[in-house]
C-alpha cells in the first residue's frame, strides 16, 4: 500500500448520525472534514526520519562532526510546528572503537545550539563493538527563545572489550534559553574525541526519529 499524501482529506459524521452507502443518511448532517495530518495528530505516533545508509566515520580527529547519514523523511520541524507536550524519541546505533580512557563527547543539537550533551565521557577500551543511544525529548513550553522549554534525557550504551560487560552513561538537560519553536528546528547529533588517534572511531548504522505524543 502506498503512503497517504499529507493533506489528504477524509469525511466523518457524528456517531448519532445514521449512515447509508458510506455517508450520512441526511446530506451533510453533522459532517466534518479531516486531513491525514489531523489523524496523525490524534493517533500520536509518527515516524519522522530513518537513516538508510551508514553515517560518516569520525576517527583520528578532534573536530566536532555529525554522525548522521542519509535517510528518508526529515529531521526538521517547521516554525510553530510544536505543541506543548509533544514527545519525540530518537534511537541511534553504530560501531565504536576507543582507547582506554579516551574522551568522547556526544552533543544533541538544534540549529547548532546544544539541546543536551553527554559531556566528556571517559571510555574503557573497546574495539569494533556496537553502541546505541536512546534519547527522549519533551516540549514543555512553546514560544521564542527564553520562553520555550525542551527537556532531553538519554543514555549511551556500549560494551567493554576486556570482559564483554555493558557500560551505560546517562545524560539529561532542560533547555529554556536557546530552544525556539517559532523558527524551523533541525536536529543534529555530533561527536568529538578528546584526542586524535586511529583507534578512536565511531559511526552510525541506524538512526530513527519518531514523534510518540
């Protein structure tokens, strides 16, 4: 089945109205038109973006670089497209190698502004292992910068090579200074190593973004 285009209209009638041949028995009785976008808003869950190829490998550098690859959908929300309570989930998975005590910072950015950061994480030695990041965003208030509020919480998971044990680092941040719902909002996820070394490497294989409320 093909996707239903945005803006496609549907007609519904009040539950009290008798229906005949897929319409109201009385022409236009308590009849309303709805778009597919209205239905998505009602049901809540909507896939916004999915990455369909590996993202760039960030290795042997201290530059802060994106790890997001090409995908389908969009990582942008239009101006005034948020409503209070909107909740989004992002899931990231990729390959990680690091020296023991290597410093890695992951920043979740919106139009270049930091929404949340892991800070400089001190990693244990790992090589060619997979990691994943779970991120949840909640729009607490809408408006311009200084009025709008976005709460971001997440966790970074990877595996220690020596004993195959899981390592988890959590992070959260309330942004009520730069988050602005009156302008186009575009998500980016960047990484930065504390030292340049060929053994320090990270990329993404999967990245999905969904609105869940």
